[in-house]
């Protein structure tokens, strides 16, 4: 029983870290897409 109680908060931390990493990756991809779109618009001018 003690092992499960000890592992539980660690898994919660891991999940939160994974969620943060996923959010960062999504934000970086969005910035790259917006940047490439702006670059194409500027190149057309």
C-alpha cells in the first residue's frame, strides 16, 4: 500500500511535465507556421 501512495504523486508530476512539454511543442509549431506564413506574405510584396 505504501508503494502505491509513494508512486502516485510522482506519476502526477510526470503527467504535468508531459502536458507542459506538449503545450510548448504545440506553441513552437504554431509560431513556426505563423512565421512561415508571414515570410511568404512578405516575400510576395
